[in-house]
């Protein structure tokens, strides 16, 4: 079939083997000799919980490097991609390009998508465990941190930035958020991370610039009626401690007809401090110092970064008791001994009379954006995992192997760490992404992290010597994967969605988008998605 | 098992290097790609990708595969890593050094970027944002500072992304933004590791 004369022997083997003939052969026969002792004559079954970037990058690594691995990816929603679909801002379509790679991963015959199954709620984890050699948790952070201040729950128009992001991105969970952007001109966002800047940008961007994106229709409508003209992004500490990254800042500073309040000199680090910073921070500070070129006189909207303010309470309008009116903050000061160190702590600022310094900011809508939080999946205990509530992660060894809560234990194998200490693992359980390392970092960091976990799984497979291992003892798993779980799911009346189902939804969304001049028109409700495929 | 795989990889890399002339893995592929029919170009660009869209389309039967290959040749669509073969006599040399120190020497055409080149040759380089300078996954390190200076200055956007790159150096660039030109003949770039080594500090206060 191939003209061998043109090609060296290896290339011929590679080409014929990989692109043509392997398709005809069973997926694992070609690499059977390479498979681990653990599973001599059947594929290695891996369940991945969550279909966001962490899950997909782990799947990608596993499928490309472990030829006998078969991956079932479980997802709560009928549709894949997690925060790539529902977290990345609609005006960042280039960041969503990672979905192309994920789609490529999903075309592998060794990949299986199982959507619309909320593990832990719809189906217990104990139903999965007997059928897999490894379970990898990559379900991210489903909650956000609260401020715990008076008025946060009671005042109207106080939202979590996470919910707002989900709302404009068409996430079914937040479809009915209905933020009121018409009751005043001032928005206050507490928190200075990239999510806060995303929210600010969506509020400040000219709505016409968003029309061609995949932003939800209802969000577009609400934003087109928005009266918000002034956005304050408030942080507890100083500029050096802000956690947004430079790309997001630059975008905001470059928005047409949006002015930026220069940062007061007394909180900004002096030039010699900036010059001595590491590259990334230095560039960020230099950009902050430069500010925006837009003239406040001719700009229609403006924003500011307000530093050294801790939220204290939220207050409704005396005239309209249901409308949010003001946010009250207590003032902080940088550590006087060391004001411009990135790790500098802040202390409450007191007035000469000894009272705490306070400041009121007008706010007709208020967003809290002080970080996401992972929650334990119900039933983690049943398979031996003790979720770390304090840090909001599944305890792990940094390589993604889940640590045993009790040590020593007979549940897993002990491993020596670089620092000499011993830890105990739970056999066959792994984690990746935000549920592994906490909700920080960009897609690139999650990719690195997911690859590391996938490598750990493969390393454990390779090192398996039949008796002692980080994997299960032989015979522990039926090796059936989804085929073994399916019956239980059916018994419970669940309606799993397949990759084909997603492709159908995808096609309909794109088609609807085309008619409206958008990249895609996302379906806002799960029922709607299921209707399309049934 | 890992040993065997490692051995296979070493062998695959060692043989082309040991052989003189143009029988290098990557070069030979390039050689094929512009001396045979167009559908092969596409197929070859995909050859190392275990689950390309093309393969999926071919999957159902050989018959379908045959018809698919025809339509495929018409568009020669390649999602990633589409590069042009260099014209004879105008090849530009570029060397990728992976995290294990293995060198892959390639001859490429002017105008292609390092991300596309790496992906077309199955090197371990991700392009999460599809080469649009919106992530840092195609981070490369230029070995020779003089060569780095010969390149056009990175844009603010590229520097913004590099700021987030893992293991940033003075001569770091994003692969998708380095476009090959005659000036860059002999360029050597290192690929930083894509997984991290565990530090003892990872366990602090846990």
C-alpha cells in the first residue's frame, strides 16, 4: 500500500501501523506485550471523574502513552469540557481552542464519554470502584468561598462571581441568576483575581463586542440594558499581592472608552522595589503604574483597583429597602516595617481616636470573587478518601496519588518521599486539577498537573510486580469499566449521554448560533439538551 | 514495560541519527510528504497522532477509508501541525532538544512556526490555545543567546504569556510565535519538561 522504496523501514512500520492498519486490529493486541503484569490480557480501565481540562489532559496523556488503557470519563452535565466551556470568558475564544484537542482525544476508540451522571448523587462511587483499575478524580471546584459578612445573604443583588460567570456562559445551574444591572451605576467586586477581572471586563465591555461570541442570549440582553458605569475591584491587600495576571489586566486597560483610576502613590511600590522584582511581577507592576491611555473625560465607563479594604457589611437603600445601596469596608495598612514585600501582611488601620477606619462604597450590584472551593463528592468516605475540608482538596502526594487518611494502613502501599518521610496511598485512586492542588492557575498549569498524575498512573502500572503495588491486587477489579456500571445506572433510571449525543448538541448549538451570527448558541437547560438527543 | 517502551523510543531515535545522509525520521517523513500523493502528506502529518480526526473518519471500513482518502486529499485539512515542505536548497535547519536531552534535527521551510513544526513531527509540545498566543504550553528555550537576539522581539502579548510559563528563562519564547526564517538557520531550542518533579516543599503544612 505504501511505496516502501521511498520510506525507511521504521517509517513504513510507523505509518502503516499507526495510521492505517491499527484501526483494523483490536485496540490492545498491538501493544499487549507491552502491557503491565497487572493486566496481562485485558485493557487497563481508568475512570476519570470530570470532563474539564484536567480530566481531558490526563486522558490525553494516558491514551497516547499507555496503549492498553481505556478511559471512561464521567460528567455531571450532558455536555463535556467543564470550565473550558463554562468558565472561560466568551470574549476569550482562543483559550477555548483547547476544546479542539479534547475533541481529538475523544475520537480515540479507547475513550468513552458518560455524561449526565452526577456521581455521588445519582450513582454511588462504590458502584464504580469494582469495575476499574484506577479512578482519577478531576471534578474541579464546584463552589466558591463566601465572605461571611452581614448582608451577604439577605441583600438583593449580591452574587458570587462564580455564579455570574456561569450565568453569562450559559451554565444551567445559574441560568436563573438574573442579576439586576439596571438599579444603579456602581458595581463592586471583592477579590482581585482573574475571575474578578473577567466579571469587570464583561460589565465594562461594549455589549456589541460580545454579540458574536458564545455568550448566553439572556446575558446579552441583560448587559445591553445595563446601567453600570463604574466598576470597583477591591482587594484586602496591596498591588503586589493581587493575584490577577497581566494578560487580563492589559485587556481591561485597553478597553475602548473605559478609563482607569491611577493607583494612589502611597500604596504603589516605589520604582526601586519594582525594578528588583522577578520578571512577571515586575512587568505587572510596570503596567499597573502606566495605567490606561484613555481620557476619563471622554470615556463612558471607568474602573479602579481599590486596595487595602476588607469587606465589612452590605447595606440596602433607605428608600428602597430591597435594593443594595452601599458596601462598607474596613481599611487596612501594609506592614509598616516591610510595606512592599510580596508576602507583606496587612493589619487593620486605626484612626487617631482608636476606632477602625471604615469606608463606604456605592454598590448597586455586588460580587464576591475570593476564590473557588472544591467540595467532597458524596461517598468519598465509602472508598476510603478523607477529603481535606480545610484546604478544599483530596489529600495527595503531589503526583496525584490519593493519600490514605490513616497511616500506617493496610489499604495501600507506603512510599518514601524526597524528604524521607513515608506516606500511605489508597490503591488505584488518583486526582488531578483543582481538586488536587486547589483552585489556582491557568489551563497550562492544569495541563502540567494532569500530565503528572497520568504519568503516576502509568508508573504504578509499570512497577506493578503482582503483589505489592500502588494498584490493586490482581482480581480486585472486574476490568469491565462502564460495561459493568451501566446496568446499575439503568436500574436507577439514569440517562447517560454519549460523545455522539454531545456531537448532536454541539451541531445544534452551532447551527442556532449561525442563525444569530454567533459562534454558538448554548443551550441553557439540561432538559433542552436532552430533548435534542432523545 | 516502561523499559521496553523506552528502549523502543531510543531505538527509533538512535537509528536515524546513526545513519548518515537524509535518512532521519523527521526528514524522511518530509521527504515522503513532498514526493508522493497529497493525501499522504495529510496522513503523514497525522501519523503520530493516535486518534486524529482523520482516523476516526476512516474507521468504519476500508472501503470508506478509500473514499475518505480521496476527499481528504482535496482539502488536505490538518487541524494542527500543518507545515509546508521546504523547497530543495532552501531548507532551514532547526534542532529540538527534549527534556531527556534527545536531539531531533529537522529541515523546515521558511514561514513555519515552531509549534506547527513540533506537532507535525510528534514532538512533545502542546498548543492548548491552537497557536494564538493565549497560553504558555508551547514554551521553548532558545539555547544560543545570540540566536535569541536575532529573533524579532517578543510582543507584549507573548511576554504576558511567557510570564506564566513554567521554568521561564532569559531566552524563553513561545513556539507558536517563532517563525522560521533564513536568519534562524541552525536554531536549537529546548523543550521544557511538561510534568513537574516533586519538591519536598510540596508537602509542607499538609
